[in-house]
C-alpha cells in the first residue's frame, strides 16, 4: 500500500543563502528542544580551540553576528536562552539555529543544555562533515513518559541554502508515528537559514514504540541534522523493553553525519551506563552483516538496527557502511547520546583536543597502540589510574580509560585518535 505524505510548506526561498566563505570553516547548529513545562534550564555554546587562537563569528537566529576569540587555555562559553538557539516549538519552520564562521578547523564546538534536569550535549561537526542529503537517525533509550512533554524522539534540521526535506519512519513502525501526522513520511520545504524540529508521537506509559532509530532523512539540498530524544525510564535486561523504573529522566542528542561519512569499522567502550539498549548499529543498505569482536550477530535490511550493551571495549565490523550510536553517561541510567565515528587514523603528527567538562567525567581514548607513549593530559603524563585496554582482534589499536575532573582540559598525542567523554552533574548525564 502506498504511504501518504504530509507536506509542510514554509516561506518562499530566500535570495541570500547562508553559504560558507571559501576561507572559513563553518558550523550549522539546529536549535535545542523547548523546555518541558514547569522546568527551568540553561543552555550554552562551548567554543574551544585545539591549537593556537581561533577567531570568528557566531550568529544566533536572526540576530547580528558576534565576534569571538578562543585559545587552548580559555574556551569561550556563550550563554543561550529560550529565544537564542532554542526552538520555539515543534513542526514549525523558523530561524532558531546557530551559524558559526571560524578562521581555523581547530575549533571544537559543543551546544549543551548545561543546567537543569534535562542536560544534553551535541558535538557539532564542521560543515564539510555535517552537511549532506541522506541520513539515518537514532533515538534515545529513555523514551518512556513521566512529566509533561516527555517521551519522544526527535530530529532537528538546519537548512543553510533551503530545500525540501523528507523524514520517513523506520521500517515497520506503527502509525501514527510522527506527532500530528497520519503518514509514515513528513515532508517540509525550508527557506535558506531556516530550522525545523520534528518529533515522534508522544505516547503515555512505557511501550517505547516510537523509536526513531533507523528513520531515513533525505533532502534536495545539504542540511545539518541533530537526532535524539527526551524521556523517562530505562531499558531493563530485555533489549527491546523500556520501562519507567523511577527517577531516571533525561535527554540525549547529537549532531550526526550523512551516509557519505559512515564506515564499516567502529570501536565502542563501556562507561558506567547500565542500559541494555546503550549501543545500536543502524544499516543503511540491505544485507548488512554485523560482527562484534569477530562473531557474526546480525544481518540487517536497510533501516534495521541491532542493539547491544558493551561490557568492555568492543570492535564492531559491518559488511557495508553503517551508523553506530551510543547512549552513555557516568551514572547508571542518566546519559547522553553520541554518534560514534568510524575508525580512521589520519597521519597527524600532533593532535590536540581542548574541551570543557561539566561535573566529573570519564574519558575513553582510541589510539594506535604505538602512539600511547606520546599522550599527555593537560600537558603532563596521564593519571596513574589510567587503564590500557587492547581492542579485540586489533592489537594495533588500544583504548585508554581515565577520569577527568570538571573544568577546561587538553589531551594531545603524536598521532590521530578518537576521544569519548561521558560526564555527569546534578544527577544527569552527557556524552
């Protein structure tokens, strides 16, 4: 049976698109979720330079551009508000995103909900990595309801040059799936610089049948996408179950990449997250096989997913390019959602990452084994409690596990690496 498509039409296309100048590195950040009724929260934008001094501008919505300058010792944290970088509502085309132009690719950008019970963070990729026309989405494990305006997954969109975007529900999803829509597909036409948030239908109880994971987003022009959700309860030992088990509510989202940026080899680590649905592999193509530490565990159709909870460092290999998303945090169930990049070590001589930690943090650093002696933390040797873990089946790769206190920090090494940071503060978790 053919699916109906609901078309949401915004204003006519603008004459002036938000293109990235050839001499700049740009970031396009979809807006944060509106705050649930009865809660007070605060957002911020963290701008940290990995090398030297990075200068540029950030423009929030329709406001004038603001100059910034940041270096490795002084990350810039920009306070946001309900009218700055935060959506006014759902299913509405508006101008609520953040547009950043920088003079260097050494800028690390994070948009965070930093204060309050609904903490989350989105690690923003530059436009060369983030912009695309085809994406597979992922939801958030805490998808049950509790307080008002919770219990849903969502996707946020920023259209620098405008375009028509279609979002199709995951294979086999029960309808109605999207809030306010009877069809399995929502289509929206955006003008240049507009943003849009679509969420799943809010359901009461703990059925968790509105999981956006595997949904397909396509666009006629390149867009930047965040994906995740906000909810309550946590998964139990059954991977498919999601129950309200008490005071365990949060939100999680991340800025993802198009299908052109995914791969076939991934490494994930266990944090303190006690959640059976913490990690998911999402196939973009039919016939995608999934192996964990060398053992075949699934063969997936397009849009299908395989959930598992890593009990240690885990090597994921797929026969065709696929997505990997992980829910993680420092407490048992409060956590954030992160897009996990495929393993790809560039021939970097020195690679530095500057970042700000809210609360206490746990770091998992994937690096080539022979580069471990070159790693420093805040300019000194790694903490004495650091653990080195070999990647199963890949002795040439290792994971360094160590704790990080609150504040501004630097990690550098004489080679390329991936760094995962799970944090927790005020009882909530970010990843």
